[in-house]
């Protein structure tokens, strides 16, 4: 599998905006279809790795590289990265059910904390990226639809009663509410009525729509990306769990 001219052009735009090259690597053992690692901490090369056997590899590379594009499209002083304050982890530690064994409590708390912050940072921005890719890269539409379906199937597994039983209530509701908003968006993007159904069945559609409405109220440009994240954080009550730090 060789990269399409469209994806090559997207990487060229990353190189132009950042002033750093994109190294492309093939990895048949990669567990995910594609991964884009932005140059940070002294590194001077972005790294795009993909599994050539995956039918959705190009979409995943385009999606992940678009986060870097959006960040570097901002003026220098506006380029900020998302970082944990540690307050969320403290809150989760104190709210874990007694049924979680002592030997795994810290690891489980960290997983919940990191997972929620990953959702908060990536989902509201990722929705804008998917919206944009639908217009700018129509040849990836089939891959995009397939990848979204896979992601939605995985996300819906969190609705299982056994998952809810072991997570702190507020953390669980915040996570599932973000998934509900993303599911409602995916239905609108693809012109279907499918992914939001399980959330409606569990009563999360109203909360998901509230998040989606807040997302829609912010203009689509990259200048609103931090505001998108902050608006969801405020609605979910996790504003003090993270901070924005300047990109070095």
C-alpha cells in the first residue's frame, strides 16, 4: 500500500506549517490502523506509522495529523497543549467503589482519569476534524464511515451494566455523555439514525444533545478548539482537571 496523493498533500501541509518533516513508517504489527506522533520534547520530526493491511489506515493518519494541522494553524502564542492538573485523579481515587480490589485501585483510577481526559481533549476537536475531512477528502469517505462505525461499536460497550457498576458515578456519566454527543454527531455526519439509539435507550441522549448544542455554538475554525473543550468541561464539572500549557 502506498499513500494516496491526497494524504501526501496533507502531510506536506503539516511540514509547511510546522517547519518539520513527516517521516512515514510501515508496521504490519501495529495494533491500530494508523498513528501520527507530533514532534515534541526536542524531536524535530513528526512520525506517521500505519499498518498496510488495514483498510482504514489512510483515514486514521489523516484524522490524527489534522490535530497537528489545527494546532499549528494558530499564531505562536495561541498554540496550547492539554495537561492534567492531577485534581481529577485525586477525585477518582476517593470515589472508587469498595468492590475494586486494593491491589488494582491505583491503576484503575489512572485508567479512568486518563481515559476521560483523552475523551475531553479529543472528541470535541475530532468532531470538527471529521466534519472537515468529509469536505476536503471525499475519497476517504468510505474509510471514514467504516472507522466511525468501529469506534462507535467500541464506545457503546461502556453502556454495559458491569462497566457502570465499577466506575464512580460522575466519571461514568461524564464519559458516556461525551460518547452520546459523538454518536449523535456521527449520525448527522453520515446521514443515518443508528449510533445514538443505545444512548437514547439508557437516557443519555438528552445530555449528549446538550453537549452537541454547546459544540455547535462555537464557530468551526481551529481558533475555537480550546473553547470547545472548555465548554464541555464546564458542563461536565471537570474544569479543574486540566490546564492549557504553551507548546514549546
